[in-house]
């Protein structure tokens, strides 16, 4: 049974469906394979994370295949419906808003549901933010660790970073532009001043790669009102020449807090802002450490 042609037309395909997992552009509409376009044209239905985004892609390439939504909030219910269609010999393409479905995007539940019922699942590979970023980062690429989006909860995120602090391979994160500064500050505090690459708006008109140490990248971002576009962050593994001891940073911050509490006459909030800027750490971290010190006095 051939599964690597654009659409499998073997005799078995008349009695069983196919789920095609199709990679789509992460920005530039032209970054899509000829095979992916053929599949999207010939399938009976496209299950899309956001039908509005996928409709724009289809319109750009003059395709009119029917769409149905399949996103994180309805995937469990939708998977059951789509599996029934697949069992009825439907050919369905699964796409996310950008990149490969299932890679920090919806798709896992539908794929596992199809596999559990013996339905062939066919990859139609395409562009990925992970491979696009790692290919031009200039960091070691012989081995790397893909984390995806870190936890939105600070305590869990810090624990995650502490677990990764001894990782020797290059580490990749996805992060929203609203939270990227905080993530960099926490990386500095937990992992030290490592070499990083911040990839922003990849394949789009304002594509940007910011390279340097964590503190250097934070300094660049500090001069901007806001960061725009989805971000892929690459962090060098432990043992790099720019790495500093996180414990030493922690102790230096504590010492600075004690000194300024004694001599400045300012409140903890103002002190925290100054120290956070000086050590490139989050104000919340400094304020929390300051409260601990005040409680012990």
C-alpha cells in the first residue's frame, strides 16, 4: 500500500480513509510543498486549527476544499466525528495555523484516535519554526532539545529551567512576544548569561534574528516599546564560555538589596526596579528576595 504519493489511489483507498498531516507555511505563503498543495486540493475535507487562517492560505493558492475547525478547545469532540468520516473512506487533511500539526499545536488527539482505529496517518512534511531557527542560529546543531512553550505559571517555569540548567545540548523554546522578556530574565537568573538567539517573525517581511548573550539580548529589547511576532528562542547548552554561576548572581542580588535597604532610603519597589535593571533579572524576583530579607531583620 503506497502512502507517499500526493493522494493514494490504491484499491484499498476505496474502503478506508486516510488522514494526511500536512505542513503549512509559518509566514511566507510560498513556503509550501507541491505535494502539500496537491493533497489539500484532492482531499474531501481539511481539518484546520483556525479556518480563517487556512482559508487565506487556500485562497492564495486558489484552492476551494471544504474546511472544518479542529482546535484545542474542540479537538476531543471533533476527533470522534472525523474518525467516523475516515472510517467511511473520507480523505482528510489535518493542518495547524503554521508549521506541522502536533508540534506545539493541536492534532495529537485526532492522530491517536485515527491510529487506534487502524486508519493510516500519512505525513506530508513542510516548514517548521524549529528547523528553520536551528538551521541559521549558529549554535551547536548536532543535538538539541525542543521544549515548546514553557509553563505560563512562574513557579513551574522556574522549576523547568532549573531542570534544564545542566542540559549540554542547545535548548529551543517557543514563547509569545508578551512573555519573552520575562523568560529571558528567568533564564539569566537560573542558567546564567548564556549565548542565545531570538528568532522573530521568521519568513515574514520583518524577520529578525537577535544573537548575543542573554544580557545583551535583554538590553536590545529594553530599547523597544514592545516585541512583536511569535518568538523562537534558542539557548546554548551548559558549559559555554559566557556562562556564569546562577548562585553567584543570586548572592550578588541579595547583597545589593541589603546594601540599598540600609543606605538608599527608598522603598522596596523602587529598589527592586534599580536592581532588576542592573542584574538583568525580573523585578518580581528582586522584590520577592527583598521581602525575605526584610522579614528576617
